[in-house]
C-alpha cells in the first residue's frame, strides 16, 4: 500500500473519529457536593459543578453601612441552614456597596456555626447560564445537602427570554423550587430589566398594563427585596478604618482620612468597592500583604 493511500485512510479515520465524538455526548461528570463548600456551575459544553476550594470574599465584620441588610440576609440564611422556611432574595441597588460580598460573607458566617456534615453549599451560576437553571435544579433535587444558588449581576435586556425560565423555576413550575435549594441574586436593577425596556412595552403592546406586569413579575418571585444605596462620607471612612484596623496597616489617622477622601474624589464615588481599592493601594505603598 502506497504512502498516499495510507495518508488518505488516516484522514478518513480521523473524520470518522470526529463524527463519533459529535454524535455521542460526553459523559456527564458526577456531582460530588462533598468536594467543597462552594462551586461554579458550568452549563456548556458539559454541564457540571466545578469545586472552588478558596472563595474570594471578605469577613462579614468588615462590611460597613449595611447593618440592616446584613442582619436580614444572615437570618434568612440561618433559617435555611436549619431546614426552616426561607425566602429567595434579590439584593439590588448601588454598585460597589457589597451586594455579592454580603452573600458570600453570610454563607461563610453560617457555615462557621454549622456542623461539617450540614454545611451549606454555595453554587454560583452565571447570568448567561440562567436557561440551564432547571437542569441544575434537577441535579440538586432530593439531595440531603442544602444549597444556595447565587447569580451575581443578574439582569435581562430587550429580546432576552431567559427570565421566563427563571420565573418558572423560582415560583410557578409544576415541580416548584426544591426544598433544599435557595436562590440569591444581585442586580443594579430593582426589576432586573432596564426602564426603557419596560417603557417600550407600554408603547407597543396591545394591552400595555398586562405586558408590563408580565415583565416585572419576575422580581415578585423573590420574597426578600434588599435595597443598597450610596454611602455617606462617614460610612465610607468607616469602611476604610475597618480595613486598616483588620489588616494592621500603620498610618496616621489624619493622613489616612485625607488620602481616602482624595481617592474617592478621583473615582467620583464612595462605596465599599472604592474603599477596598484604596486599601489595596495603601497596603502596597506600606508594604503590607493582605491575607
């Protein structure tokens, strides 16, 4: 057999191999919720839960100016961990004010007071994967582990219909939300959709009232609406001082105040995120490593 014929056969075998791979779906990885306390849900190309051994979060004691919101979410999470009734929660409002940080901090705080075998599982799902939420729910349904599904920066734009899947899963599907699953979401939008999208429905729909109600009813699926608002100068400085004390950064109080305010002025805003960015810059300047 000539070299050209062998090469042709090799190419044909390669094409057959590729065709078989496409026709036969890859094996679905087993869901091992004992691998970690936190996971990231990947919907494609194969749906699976990726364990996260080290979660990017801050201690709950460092979250300032959101005491009321902290207490509400923390208590709701504690009830869920104990097997008591708890509500899905939508944390909405000003950017950088600790919405996602609060969810992760409450998860850690509750687990610190929970036996190892009963620890809550935090599962992050990307906004782009919301349509796969029913698949994830079915994976978790009937398991003994209690899981918080967390979607950061959840919102929907014109032309997107994924919100309909979310509505059915949260409160409306024939199966309903599994007893061992709770859903927390953060968003800059109170109704998860831009105002112009809602206004457009009013102007184009045959029955504007019904159309708008259908759009905004998604947020009604969340039993808790927790609003976050821009912080005052005093709250911003309290955040900065809290970080400085916790990380042991030695700096003159008057110098710290002036530098922190200048940092916020150059950013054009005051928030927990801006305070943390300032602390990272200050720690780098002072040669302090942030644990």
